[in-house]
């Protein structure tokens, strides 16, 4: 039961405080975290499609 509840709580808090996390990350590294998330998502999708193709 805990292995389902704990990740759900973590995801909930990340979604709830996304703007604050993004603002802190932008102040420290001067780059939008949205771009990093988009890049990681595209890499994962391309890896999955490459694995399905071969």
C-alpha cells in the first residue's frame, strides 16, 4: 500500500508547487526547467520508438 501512496504524494506535491520549483531553478541556473523536462521527454520517446523499431 505504501509503495502506491508515497509516489502519489510526491507527484501531488510536485504538481502543486511546480511554479515555485521552476522559479527557484530559474534563479539558480538561469534556465527554464520546462525545457529540461521537454528534452527528457523527447529523449525517452525517441529511445522507446528506436527500441520498438529494431
